[in-house]
C-alpha cells in the first residue's frame, strides 16, 4: 500500500486491532467451462464425489477444532454446511448437471450454485441474502478441492489482520486463531456465521467493505470494530493511538463482565441479549445477560426447505430455556419472508401449519422456565387478535395438561408506524411490547433497509415521536416494553432511549458490557430533558449533535475510547 487509505464497512465484531495484513484468496479461482464426452462423465462424477468427501472432511475437522477451543456450543454453526454437502438441491443437482449437460465438475458446481442463489439474492431480506452466502461458501470449498488448492500458512510473523473477499465459517475457525487479531472482508453482514465466529473468537471485524484497494501481505492495517472503519498505511501516531484504544478496551471488557446496570440516580435497567442461534446462549451468560430479550427463531431454519419438526424445535427451546433459567427467554415467531409479514391472516396452509408447530413447541418447552412468545411485524389490531387466538387454538390441542396450563405471555414487536400509532389499543391486547427501532425507522421514513442513510433513522424526530408513544402506552397499561433494535446497542443513542422512558433494552451479546457501562453513567433526569429537546429537533443529525453535546460529558472517556466522538 503506497499511501494511507480510510475505508468504511459494517462493524461486525467490536474492538480495535492493529496488525500486518494477511491476504487470503488474492488469486482469482478460475472455473473453466469444458464440454466432455460421454465416456468422461464418470470421471467428472468421481472427481466431484472426491471433492465432496474432502470438503466434508475439512469442515468436520474445523468443527472438531472449534469444539476443542470453545466447547460444543458453537459447533452447530458448521453443521449447516455439513448438511448442505448432502442436500439434493445442491449435490444431486450438480451431479445431474455433469451427467445431463456433459460439463466438467467445476462448471457444474458454479452454475448450480449460481442458479440456487439467484432467487435468494432477489429477495431483500437479509436472511435470504445470508443463505445465498452459505451456498457460496460451500461452492468455494468444493472448487478448492476440485482444483487441489491447499490452505497456505500465514506469510506474516506477529499479529495479523486477515484480508479476504469473503471467509467461509470453516476457514474462519482456522484463520481467526492467534496470531490473527482482526478481520476485514469485502462481502458479508453483521449477522453472518463468519461474523458470529469473529465475535466468538473475540476478533474485531469489519465486513461488507466492497472492493478493496491493493493490499500486500505485511501492510499495516488498523481495524475499528466500533465504527466499522479500516485504516491502511497508518502513521506512527495513528498506530500508537489505536494500540492505546485496543489496550483500554481489553481492560474495560475484563472489568465489565459481571457489572450491574444501575443509573447514577439508582434506577436499575434490565439489559438482555439478542441472539439468533442457541450457540450464543453461553456467551450471553458469560456476559451477564439478564435474559434473552429477542431470540430470532428463523435462524434455526438455515438452508432447510421447511422448519424443524415440533420435536426438534422442542429440544432446542428446552435447551435454551434450561440454560438461561431462571432468566426469561423471549422467542420471536418465524420472521423470514422478504416483506417480513409472517402474520396469521397472511399465511397459506403450509405456513400456518409451520407456525402452529412452533407455537406448540414453545408451549411445551415453557415448563422448563420463564418464557414468552412474540409476533413480528404486527400492523393491525385484527392481526394480533388472530395471533393470540392461534396460540389458544394450539394450547387446546396439547395432550400434556401442564403444557396446556403453562403461563405464556404473548407479546408483539412494535416495528411499523400503525402499531406505534395505536399502541394504547394494542397495549390492551398484548402482554408486552418489544420495539424494533430498525424496521420502525425504515417504515416510518420510507427508507430501504439496504440504504446507507438508514443508519441515522432511529434518531429522526418522527421516529422518536413513535418511540415515545409506544413506551407511554405500555407504561400506562402496566405492561413491559423493551427496545431491541440498534438504537439500544448504540452508546450515543442509548441515553436517549433511557430519556424517552425505556427501562428494558436488549442488545447483541458483544454489546452487553458496553451498554451496562453507558447506563451507569446516564442520569435519567438529565436524559429525560434531552429527550424532550430531541423531539423538537428538525433532523436526526441535529438530535445526534444534541446527544453528544448534552450527554457526552457524562460519558467522557468512555465514548472517546470507543471512537464514537
């Protein structure tokens, strides 16, 4: 790298890393297209079968390594890829392409993978986008074994920052171990499997940067996992500043593992965790989460054509509830559609059966400890009434009397304007609210979820007015109301959420220590005054500046250490 460069991506794993670049996959893997004779079909099929076997063995090895380092908790992440190695939609389709189209194995792998990815990539849902990435990852493994390519050891001595176009979870297990201290990828999302593993290994990561400039092995790289910034060719002064921030944050994490979340004026704030996989429960407990405020159940359906059976779901739910007991777990019903409207009145016969299966599994699992169920994207009173009726219908079909009588609070996500506008009416029907600030901002401001402008959305005065309406309605009705969107996870805006009246927040596992530290520095009376002024601002930018000006002094070095001001 000849000159300094600053890049911006998605902050996927918090922390600061300073190290030399280790560039992976720099060479472009060719996928030659060859028509083959009928006599050569058996040869290509044999090559492909061997590649599948070798790829499976590689992932099995990575799973064993992950289990040895972190116990069995995170190993199921790799089970997804092992299952795909036996999936007829992928493996049989590739074999059929070789046989029927008479093409070489490399071309068949690439073409079938692209065909399967196409409908997923056309959907705007991040869930489907990530499933397309899973197919890509398996494709890369298969092509690597077809080419005979070997994994190369790091050419760099000392702390390294891995630079890659993308990184499969199996590769991540190997390369995120020491001496790797940071990860930078062109592709990826904060909720991808690779991002989850980066957080598991405690490796600061920035993903989704897009095309990177030319980077050579050994180049100095600074990774800011708070702001999503990557600096190439940093000056000695910048490097020293980053190293100081890195060391301070490491000390901060050690001190914050089991601290409380009590404001200076003595008010206790509940801080729970948002998780997507049962593998994250252990980390939530290690980081002293007061419960699971949002369990995104659709992630158990990874690369499956339909959800797990009732018994499979029951086993998973029981395991999560037992692990967290006596702390509460809030399961959100399946929420995977492109428009995310998995509502009782919009369901086809098959989807309705899936939802009933899930509800019955949660009811049966509720015997293991405190558990709640909530529905996403509720927009009308009729929809929520029907959702509650569906729960009672499922309850009536259970043979186990204790499950039929189990107390199961039923709540709803407040993430569309209509739900917030009628929050006082919904509060008469719901046992609790969970406010999703991301979707609420996107729908209120008519901003696409993939639009970069959406980062400022929750701080827009229009969104703040709806947030205030929701918490006020919940408080007047005497029902719990948590905030589980990115606003609660952002140290700058968390103080504003408290000022609006929120006393329960749910954040990603990695953010738990930081959220508690912010809460301990926020005076609620001062935050309430700032919230009143924020509602009178004209833009999200003005709100953010107000927060920095008025609440910044209370947090002082905490914000500066995280690079937020």
